[in-house]
C-alpha cells in the first residue's frame, strides 16, 4: 500500500509541475488563470464546508 501511496504522490507532483510549466508559458494570462483557480477553489470549499 505504501508503494501505491508514494506513486500517487509522485503523480501529483508531476501534475503540479506540468501545471506550473503551463502557467509559465501563459505568463500573460496568469491573472486570468489565477482568478479561475481561485473561484473554483472557493466553489469547492463552499460545497464541502
């Protein structure tokens, strides 16, 4: 089970790196992307809390 958990964490880290690279490429659109991410996060928080 620990191996699966580690693999899952590795995948999350890779995803985070890919997202970061994509955001760097679209540096001009960063404020817009940040707004979208924030609004989605707020929506998720409202749903669960």
